[in-house]
């Protein structure tokens, strides 16, 4: 089982009490991966979020998913590295759609903590204050990622050749 001290280092759980952290620890499980091992693939169903306890996880998108002829030959594109204390796959806690990217172990080894959607939502129902705090952090994290993506897209559009 995961140590509560590991969860104290996670920004997502900032502000949780000494009583709330063990409840989070109890619903998840520790997972181990090795370099190049796939955690999940883009366009597949998601049912849990992950927190990196040790190692690095590469997040990739596959241009071939678009189905355009010119993107078929392009390799997956790395969009970010997730490191210790950071989370990924959090959208699975909010909705039951498919994964928007793939997650692959980038370091020699990685230790992750996975939190299943159903158990997390049940815990949020039981402790509304904790649920609010964690969901607030998830919303802030997603907002930051949307803003970064928006700036990236704007830059690409501004640099794109005009017809």
C-alpha cells in the first residue's frame, strides 16, 4: 500500500487533512512500469488517473489517429513529460470518454499510483470537502493545460503560411 507521506508531495492533494490522505491511499494501488512500457493508449477507454511517485512518463499523440493520408507515416509526437508528484489521465475521473493521448514509461523504471474513477467518485460523495478540494485542483490543472495548448495552437496558426 502507498505511504501517506508520498501523497503529501502531490500538488493535487494540497490542503487535504491528515484524515483524508489515508482515504485516498486506500482506494488506489501502486503500479510499476519499465522503459517503453505502455500505461495506456490514445483513443482507448479510461477509468483511472495516475500519479507519478518515481520516474518519468511520456505523453504522446499519434497523428495517424486522424486518418489523414499524410499523417499515416508520421511517428507519435511527444507533448510532455510527467514527473514525480505530477498526475496524468485525470480526465477519466471527470468523464468516461476515451484517452486523448498515450502514456508510456520514459525512464528506466516508474512507480505510479492509480486511482480508479468509481472509487474516487464514491469517496468524493462521502467527503464533499475533500471531493471539492481535489476536483478544484484537477480543474486548475486542466485549465493550465488548455491555456498552454491554446498558446501553442495560436503560435502554429500565426507561423503557418497563408494562402
